[in-house]
C-alpha cells in the first residue's frame, strides 16, 4: 500500500465540492482514460470582482486524484482567478501533507484542469491576449472533447478526419455518422470550446462517418 498522509485519506473518503455546476461559467476536463485519471472542473466567477464563488469537480481516477482535486477546490474557492492561477501543483501536494512520487502527477492534473477552466473564463471575457486561432490551438482545445460512448477524447480516438480554420470559420469533420447516439452532445461540446474565441465567426461540425453495413 502506498504511504498516504492522513489528510490525503481524509479528502479521499470525504471529498469536498464534488459534483457539477449546472450553470457554470467555465468547464474544463484534463487527463485521459488511457492513463487512468481524468478530472473535470466547473467554475462560477463573479464578473466584476473575478472571485471564484463556486467550484466543483468530478474525478475519474485514484485516491490521489480525488484528494488533490478536493483540496485544490478548497484552496481556490473565494479567491480571485488571478490568485488561483498562480497556485502550483507543489502547493496542492504540500497542502495534503505530500504525495507518493508515483502519484505526484495527480496534483499536476488538478492544477492543469483548474488553469484550463480559468483560461476558458478569461477568453470568454476578453482577458487574454488575442492570439489567432491556429490549427494547433484548435487541436489543443479539441483534446478535451470526449465521446461519451467510450469516455475517450475524439482526438485520441482519431475521430478527426479533417479540421481547418479559414477566415474565421472553423470546419471540423468527424468520423462518426450523423445519427450517432451522442452526435448532438459531441457537437455541443465542440461549440462550447470554440464559439467564444475572439476571431471565430462560425463553427461547422460535420459527421462524415459511413454507416456500418
């Protein structure tokens, strides 16, 4: 058994701020089923003060994954996004009394998810440098779009047949049929990730997969 601190065990058995904020201002997911750990964080932020008024998480992973997400939500709740984004994974681990070296990646994952959610909120409110939406930026954002049927990223599962950015129009072709069980859900997730980008006028999601014979 790994040498977990009492605080890790406490936050694993009784995690704080578990769940999902239905009307969240920002939602981000990091990790992958392949590595066994995934984390979803949702935020409510006061637009005037930038204070994180509510934060919740959903963890799909081990005890360290749950514990680090739990402690991180406690640390940042009530702080501004500017304060929250400065918190490091080392601080999160230290707040738990340390983590086994083989589990330190869980603290990194938790902080990455938080920073992704904060970045999304800042983008929506025009608080980040207006860098152009390039194919690399597009690919990075699409890595967080999952196919609920498999629980894996549409990028990791190689479902992206084509993606392009031209004159403010993003075109995405997916190797799924239009009548796929989760087509509407996946399309909605893509729009949520991309519609708010400052230089994007339109997002077109096409399902171009062939029906199984």
